[in-house]
C-alpha cells in the first residue's frame, strides 16, 4: 500500500506552524540551493545561480490551476 504524498488535498487553512513542520522547508529570506533548471523559453538546462547574477529569482513549484 502506498501512502499519500504529504496531503491528499492541500489544506487552504494551513497555519505557519504546520507549514514549517516540513523537514526541508526553507525559511523566509534563506537562499535556495543551487541546481539545474530547464528554461521553459528555450528548453536548455541552466543553473539557478546563473539567474541570481541578474537579481532576485521567483520559482513556482506545483500546480497553479
């Protein structure tokens, strides 16, 4: 039997304490770890640190639907 990943549904009323209970959560203001991303405009692999050279970077994780 496979367990659900984190939550079967994402609770909209999640408190800050519940969210920060995730073991690897980054704290506000923390620098994200560097890694390889796919540039959706070009399909090329790029390093996150390449974008930091130009200023702040926003990364969207998950579905926005």
